[in-house]
């Protein structure tokens, strides 16, 4: 009997191969059940990887974890681009489930607390394939986010165009989930807020940063991306899995690029970062 390969190894290998060969990893990743759903939740937030993640989660549902799979897809749909929504909706129809109205109670494996709009705490996913460079940028006071590779994706300009009803391109759609980086958005990130950062400074390590200033846009001249910037300082670095509480693990697996966390998770974030939440 062939020994089951570890989920982190499978995910890492699947990321490296071309889209045409990635599907060969679907069933082996799905065999890990709800852990596979958690791993693919991160990919649901990435427009380039969504289609494969949806297929894996659908196969997990076929293997018996139907409720967890459907709820994860529904939550991911909330802020998905039109292309992502089309893939998610197709899989939900295949599973005989309706697309709208997620319960907002599930955040991956097991039920978690809902996001609290009054909490000054966030979870932000960055590009784990560029973790070393992004960490160096954060050490220099710049918390960078991707899907910012051309001037038209600057969030205040993008917002103005959307408000005027101008048509949005695929590049615009990919940048728009970053909108909460604008402090003047109704649910925007503010100076002093804490941010949980999965896979920084490296894979399977977590760090916490504090926002220290307003959003600005500047495409990195070498990377040709990562133009969305928040000034920030590191308050906790290199945390391991054992350092996170169950609630923080649930927040980490939420299928979104950027989200506010629950009150319980924020209290835990204060505890592990050794801060009272004030600058």
C-alpha cells in the first residue's frame, strides 16, 4: 500500500507545476479531507489558483465532507471576482447546493466565532512564494500586498472609477479585494490595528504586525507587483503552529485575502504578540 504523502508537500508540488498538470494532484490532496479544505482555502483567495482549489474541495465533498466543503465555497464566494464566482457556482450546482447566504460561522475546519466589525484586528494573506522578500520589506516598514502591478490598480483611483460606474477589467477585479487597506473605507484598516500574517517570515510560520500609517501605492521596480503598501511594524515574528490558539487557526484558514478577525481571535492575538493593542 502506497504511503500517503504529506499535505504540505503535495500543496507545494501542486503550486510549482503548470495548470494542465496540477489537476493530477487533486485526488491525492482531497484524500486529506477537512485538512485539504483548510489548505485550499488559501488558494480560493488567489484568482490564479481558484479553479484548482474549487475542484479539490468538490472532491472532498464527494468523499463525505459535504457540509464543510459547501460552506467554505459559499464563504469564498462573498468577495470573489466574477470569474472566481463562476467557478464556485458551477461546483456548488454540481454539489446540489445554492450559492448565496453563507452562515458566516464556519471558518474552515470546525465552527469559529464570526468576524467582529469593532475589532482592530485582521488576517492578511500575502504571496508565500515571495515570503523572503516580503518579510524584508516588512522589516523596512512596508507591509505589501500583491495584485498591484499597474497604476490603474491604485485603490483610491479604482474606487473612484467603480463609483462612476466605469467597466472593470480583470486586473481591476483582482486588485479590488484589497480595498480594506484604505482607512476611509467603512470597514478599512486603521493605524494601530494588528494584522496576523500567515506564512511570514517563511512557510508555516506566522507573524503579527501593527499598522502605523495610511495606504499608498508604489509598484516595486524589480518584482513588478506588490504596489499596495501599508506602513507597519513587526510586533511578533516566526510563530509556530503551537503558538496559535484554535481560534487563530480558524481565522488563518478563512478563504479570503484580507478579513477582520473575531473578538476571541483578537484577544488571543494580543496575548501571543505581547501587546495591549496600542501603538
